């Protein structure tokens, strides 16, 4: 039975339950061929599969260790890192974003009337700290209660006068 060829595996499986691994390297510790029991071979292959939730970071191409080492040995100059200019989002998108965040956090749509559900308009944005403090101070004050004069309590008919002694 012939196994598929991959960049990391070139091999064949015999009927006796043994797998012959042929390395694609010509030099180094992994060069040559090795014959293993099929279960041992599977255990080695499976050991490269990460556990659930484990993050493996692999680099290919320009960022791989091998190519970085070759560039360093060749004496190539490292390219300068250039920071990209940030693109500011559109104002309309930013305005919609704060309403969406409030909707997610407090489960209330700030752009809909809580009484009737019709859409509300933004009339103004208050940005002056003095005005904001004045409004909040006013809102913290307890409202003055209007006290209406009370009438005297009514006498009940069942109340008997106390006899004098």
C-alpha cells in the first residue's frame, strides 16, 4: 500500500505493518530512510498535532527562521520598518458606533424613544466641561416638593368623649 507523498513525508507501508520513511533531506540528522512500526510512525506524526486550544505560530517565506538566517549570512541589509498611516474612520460610522456599543452593553437603543419607539434625532453634542458639570449638578439636586396644607383630621362618630372625674 503506497502512502501519499508530502513535503515532510515520502514513504511506503508494507503488508507487515511497518512503514519506511524516506527523508527529502540529503544531509543532516533527518537524512536517509528509517523503517518504523506503523503505530510508532502514527505516534510520531500525531505528536505534531497541537492540543485543543494550543496556539502554534509558524512562519513561512520572508519571516521564516531559515530565510532570515540566509539573509543575515549573505549580509543583506534588513529592510526598515515603516509605520503605516492610520486612516480615520468616517464621522457617520463613528456616530453609529457609539449607539451600537450602548445597545450591546445596556440592551437599550439610545436612538429610539423609550415611550413610543420612534427614532430620535441627535440635536446637539455637549463638549464643554463647564456646561456638562452645570447640567449634572442640577440633575443631582433633589426637586423641591410642593407641600399643600393638610386639612385637620376628621372625627369619627365612634369616638366617645372621655368622662371627667
